[in-house]
């Protein structure tokens, strides 16, 4: 059964200057509404990944660069999963994203192959041993810093969201994936942390821990904003439905 068509003006303000249309778009980009159980799972995953990242910094001497790996892993997991999903679910809303994912993957493979070929030519080394050395170096860089578990859990978390994203795609339409609240928050939160700049410059606070706090705060704020927006939209839709029943 198709969802009931809303008669709420898209330009109506939901909160501050955020319109109803923008709020719905944000919630849809996050994969749709969260149930209470799904929210609890999201909070648990965030807590575990954050604890594992802290352990990697404390035990494995992970750097600030290491802390970006779980986010990159989630991004590439979703990129690689999209064409596979489209093979089984021929939704028109998935076609554009799937083709874009394929183009990106092919572009990255071609770029990596060209870079490897140039390096092989410069060093007079066969490409296969050179590739093996690079892969081994990357593996050690990740594992020695104890970053493999946060990466695996982050990928599992994004794959766990796929059924909810598919359900949301059929109910509300595209986007299947978009710029997430977490990414946006990771850009916004540091702006409010500029007061720490003197301490960072003086070396009193390690940059890696500042970044860890930023990531954790961004994830918590994104989840809180997601929950708040979906509840506001739900209340707005409920009020509209009640008004329409009264008019009838």
C-alpha cells in the first residue's frame, strides 16, 4: 500500500530555518526512521567503535590518520555494495547511484594501476612484488595500530543499515545513500572547538585525542538530530492526519 500523500507545504518551517522538505531529505539520507531498538543498536555500535578507537590510540599508538579509516571503510563498503544490490533489486532509484559507484571504483582501480605502473618503471621493479610490498605495508600499518577491529565493526554497521535503506527507498524514494549527518557534524563540531587551538599549538593536548572527541561528539549529535527530526516529522504528520479527520 503506498504511503498517504502529505499535504504539508514542503517550504513550511519545521524548526528554526529548517524546512519540512529539508528535514525529510536529511532523515531519508540517513536511511529513514529509526525504531527504538534500532536506535539502541546504533548507540551500542557507536560506543563500541569509539572504545575500540580509544584503545587503538592508547595501545597501538594510532595516529590521527588512522581514525579516518573506519569512515573510509564504511564509505567504500557502501560504494561496493550498491552495484551488487542493484543486481537483485531493480529499483530505478538505485540505478544512478550504482552507475556512479561503478564509475568511481573503475576510476580508482585505473588510477592505482597507473600509479603502480609508473612506480614500477621508476624503480625498475616488477609490478607484482611491488604490489605485494605495498599491500603488506598497508596491512601492517592497520593491524599494528589495532585498527582492524574498529574498521570491521564500522563496515558491519553500515551493511546492517542496508535493509532499512532499501525499505526507505521503496517508501519514500531516493536517495538510497547521501551525505550523512555524521559527515556534516564532523565538519561542524571542530568549528566549536576552535577554543582548543592554543592548547593544540602548545602541544598540551594531542591532536589524535582531539580528533577522537570530535568523531564521538559528531556521531552522538548526528544520532540525536536524526531522532529529533524524525519525531518532529512524525508529530507533524500525525497532527495533519488528525486535522483531516476532523474536517471530514
